[in-house]
C-alpha cells in the first residue's frame, strides 16, 4: 500500500533547474529501503497575463507628491477603462508616499529633496495579442514604468499529470539501478509523497525603456513550465 499526498503547483518566474537532477539513497537496517527523489516538468501555453504599471511623482510636500500622483494615476486608469477593462480587471496593488532622498552635489551624502509618491496598478488581460497596445497606451498617458509582465495559465491539470508521470518514471528507473548496484533488487513500493515543485518558469519583463516603441511594443507570450517533485520509497531485497 502506498500513500500519495496533495500536489501543489506554483506559477513563478525563475528558470527551473534540470529536471534530471535526482537524489537517491539506500537506507540500511533491519528493514532496508531505497529512497529516490524524482523530478518532472511539462509546458503549457499561457491564457492570461498580469501587467503592472508604476507611477512615480515628486513634490515639495507630501501632499503635492500625492496629488500629482493621483492625477497621473487617474489618467492611466481611465485609459485602461477606455480600452474595455472592467473594475475587476484593474487593481491598485501598492501605494506609498515618503521623503525623497537624493545624493548631495558633492557626492558625500544624501539629503531630503521633497517627497515622492509611488503607485502601482495591475491590469489582467486574457487577450495576449493586446499586451503591447495596452502598455503603449498606459505609458503615453503618464505611467512611468512597467514593473512586471507575468504570464499565467488557468488550466495546468494536464501539464501536471505529464510532469508527475515523468517524475515517477525517473524515480523508479534510478531506484532500479541503485538496488542492482548494491547487489539486490527493488522490492514493493512502500510510500510515495509529493514535494513542493522546484520552480515554474514564466516571464518577467521590466523597465520603461523595454517598452518604448512607435509602432507598438512587441511582447511574445512565454510558456509556463509546471514542475513537480516526488519522493518514492521501495523495500530493498538483498541478493544474498
């Protein structure tokens, strides 16, 4: 009998390590076992994307910085609404007003130069061919940067199943080799558990300059990589 725990899937942004990297061991004692960690991954095309716009404004007072920021942010949000996005698709994810410190003219220190207000608004798109046009429109209306472009997939079930099958197959193949190398054979499966996936790679695109384009910013969707890890344990049957 074996036990299978719940499998978690995360959509992240860092490139995953090689799925072929395995961890294996033979545990000695009165009940010797072979334990192997297996990894697998599969790719799925994204069906959505979150784009985060930032607005930064400065002022001699906190109120001036905040007021200028509000006016610019209103123009950006109004532009997004005019493009057909609903209130549920537009959300403010961060806002702060703080003293603005800049390097002194002699370069020996920093001094306060008024205040700076920062605001970030996120819009959710399902039409991936509109990404460039939406970015260009928001920048044209006063957004000072694009801090994040994150692709996502709403249905990863099939990709997860493929990755899980790969992880199981690789774990068993290595366990067979390991058992044979120690002069025995692989016995019955004792336990299977799933671990937090290594990584799931998407895309992160940043900086204002990356989106400067007269004819429209070209943004190509990046595949989502669903990665899973399992730990499997078998009884080790000695050949002696």
